[in-house]
C-alpha cells in the first residue's frame, strides 16, 4: 500500500495495524521515502516476494548464499 506522509501521520495507528498483512510505502511529493515492513518476516523472504517473477524460481536463499561465499574462497 502506498500513502502520503501527511496521510500516514494523521492515521498512524491504522497503518500500523496493516503492517502484519502488507508493506506500507510512505511517499513525500510523489517519491517513496520510507517503507514499513513486518519485523517478523525475514529480509530474504521480503526480497523474494518483491523479486517474484523477475528472477528464476531456481534461485533461493541457499544458492545465493553459496554464490556469495564462493567469491571469498581461496584457491590453493
């Protein structure tokens, strides 16, 4: 959900109650300035949801981790 900073300020409690079910994007002058997310959802899950359909389904948190760690492996 996207709301203006003014609307967010006036209906703060209402938008906080929505956070467990959806992310809240706060805009100022039409540009996003903040995003409220459920703290009980891992960052990996949140990013995966945003990227769903934009990246291959074969990519998961474990393959990303392995790829990242392989960059730091020292070859003897």
